[in-house]
């Protein structure tokens, strides 16, 4: 005799096809994410438990720090000393769930320790690997700050020139009046 056994595998095949489609969609989504994060001009970072967990290429370009350099570093080691307290306060308030302004201007000490980079930092609380973290974006505004400072200095020079012109006009008027009296 023969024993014949059969089973319906339609459901199993259907699940395998759905699983393959889901994996393909996940790969496409991940590729889009990597392309986006890798090619934007602003630096992106994730901080968790006070340590930097992720940075993109633009972060490296702005700060000079690569992931290998910064993986053990704390964010307060690259923030200019004058801004550490401000950033730490905002970070603690955000972790405590308090409302904080989303953007702030800070200075970062470039890896070469000579250059100060002015950035606009925008940060939000997120969940990362099941724990609270902060994801932020750094926009390099150093050139804008340089131009603003140059503009301020030119305005000061213009004001000094206008004061000198007014003083010269006043002195000329006084000299003319004295000359008329004489």
C-alpha cells in the first residue's frame, strides 16, 4: 500500500510573498532615508544618555568630528564653553518633558580647536532604541554671523563719520560767526 500525505501551502506561500514584499519596501524606505540624511547640507545628530549616538556627513563637515572621533565624546565637549550651560539647561528641560524653544544659536569648537563655528541648532525629543533621546539639526550660520558683524562695524564707522561731519559743520559755523564778529 501507499500512504499519501498532502497539505495546503497556499497560506504559507502567500505569507512568504507578503514577507518578501514587506522586506523590499523596508529596504527602499531605508535607502531613501540614508540618501536623504547623507545628502542634506545641515548636520544631523542623535544624543542619548548624554552621548552622541549618530551623526551624518554634514555634521562632520561642519564640526570636523567624524563618528569615530565623537562616539565617546559628550556634546558639551564640542560646544563653546560660553554656551554649555544654555544647551545643558535646554537638554535637561527637554528630557523632563518641559516645553523649550526649538531653535537656538550656539557656537561649536571645531575639531582643530582654533575655529569657532556658529550654528543654529534645532532639537526635538524622540524615542531611539526604546529610550528617550534628542535628535537635532545644526545649520552652519558662520558666514551670516561674519556678514552681520561686518555690517555692524560699517554702521559704527558711518555713525562716527556722520558725527565728525556734524562736528566739522558746527566748527565751521562757529569759525564763520567769530570771523564776522572780528
